[in-house]
C-alpha cells in the first residue's frame, strides 16, 4: 500500500454530522472521528467529542489513540473583507442547492455575515481571524486536526491555492506555536 501509513496502522476515520450514536460507536471501536461542521458553530460538538472520548475509554482504548478532526468550510484571504466577498457567491450557490433539494429556507446575506463574523460558523477571514478561531475551537473541543474545505461550488483554483498558502505560512505557525 502506498503511501505507507504514518504509524503502526492506517488511520481511517469515521465521519459524522454529529449524532451521539456515531460518537459512541466510533469511540468504542477506538477509531478516529471527523465531525463535519458544515453549518453552525463547532462548539456545539464538544458534548459529542466528550461522549466519543468516554466511549473510547469504556472500550479500553488509549486516549492518545482517540483522534478528533473537526471539518468545516471556509476561505482565507490577506484581509477579512476580501475573503468574505470572494466566498459569498460560492457559499450561496451551495445554499441554493441545499434549499431546493432539502426544503431549507434560503439564507440571506445577513445570515452569511453573521456566520462569518470572527470566523464564527464559517471559517472565512484573514489569517489572524482563522488562526484565532482554530486555536479557540482546538482548546475547547480538543481536536487534533481541522480539515477545511475551501473549494465550495467552484471557488477558482488560484484563489484556493492562495488560501492554502496563507494557511501554511501564516495560520499554521500560529496554531502550532499555541499547541506546542
């Protein structure tokens, strides 16, 4: 198998949108978990992470083998307003599809502005905003990793590549420093 796993076994995670049964089952199995936060605040997943860790302990798994990844959507740009203006039409396209497919009410620009304020629910903003938010969520929830999807509904490749560069050069060093 290539590439080879990092450690003694291949790390395969169980993804969940946040129901308690998935957290318990995954913890009992001792598998890593990914919480998909595609709407709402990551903080609301803390009780589920705690449940996952308790189930892992009940399943006699070592705490260091119980990995948590928080996953969400967002975009990073040099300044916050550019990130928010750039991401909005792509986010709205996804919301439009969800609204039609699932019967959700279509959110407004005011909703979007609230979700992106201080990278609250959507990780959209400047490198400093995103670093601050990842640190806050990491400390509260105890996540090992954060997976951020930035190419929602066709965000242009150069914009995504710039966001990835900012993530690696400006956000990640701050987060690593805080957790080292």
